[in-house]
């Protein structure tokens, strides 16, 4: 098996596995009512796997990132290769931000939930304020992660795909999905009430973007078989 075929196959497998697992984990996570700290604590109380979902989501995103780096290595045209490297760098930075943000919330809220379960009424208000502080502290990084891990990489990889030898429809789809995600994340950062956050995190980040990564993985896997 040639090195190019192995790169395409391994990258395709990583994208398929990473996108499917990430989407499943995000569905298990659900939509935390971050705007209501008391409701957020109740939400986490009913999900004993809350912390595990966060760490495994980061690992699934890492697997997808490995697949995207394989995609960047597969480009044959100089312009596509350069854009692919830029997209890969953005995704690496985005994963670092996502890892810190996601695991911080994933550990902090369950810990506050456990304390709230045994606290007397005089301590409940303090714990609710702490949960609100956690949500406020992680909201900005979560939006930056959406832009840098999902939006910009999909946009740039889409451009590189259009310029290279991959199906152009896949590239244009990446451009549209990535562009909307990046603009949406920046918009919510500047105007928090611009639109409901679940449209960005749930629909775009957890479903639409993952479907694009899944399709990309299938295309790469098929290309790898043809190159064998």
C-alpha cells in the first residue's frame, strides 16, 4: 500500500469515527440551560455521565483533527496545501481552547451539583452564584472554540477542496457551513441575544458540521481504496 493511500484511508477512518462519536456524545450531553444557573445544576444532577461526556467529546474531536491533518497532507496543489496547513493550525488551536473550556465546565458543574445536594438552604444561593460564574467564564471560550475549531477550519478546508482534486460540492458545503458557523460564533460573542445558542452548538456544531466531516471521511476512504 502506498503512503498516499494509507494517509487517505487512515484519515478517512479517523473522520468517520470522530464525527460519529462526537455527535453521539453531544446528544448525550443535551442542551445545558446555562442562562439559568439553578436549572443548570438540576440539569447536571440528572446526568451522572456529564463529566465523562465532556472528556470523551474532546478525545473524539482529537480523532477528527487527526483526520483533518491527513486531509491537509493529501492536497497536491500548492495553493490547496498552504490553505490546508492554515486550516490545520486553526483546528489545533481551537481544540486546545475547546479542551480547556469543555473539561473546566465538565468538572465544575458536577462538583457544584454534589455540593448543592448536601447544602443547607443558606448555602444554595452561593452555589447557584458559583454555577453562574462557571457559565459566564466558559461562555466566551466556547464561542471562540466554535469559531476556531469548527468555523474557520471548515471554511478553509472547503476552499482547499474546491481548488484541489476532491469533489467540488464537498468543498462548497464546507465553505458554507464553516462560514455560517464562524460568523454565528462571532455574532453571539458580540451580541449574546442575537439568536438561540443551541442553533450554533447543537445544530451547526454537533450535527451539520459532523455530517460534513462524516461525508469527507467517506470520500477520503474511497479515494484511498482507488489509490491502492
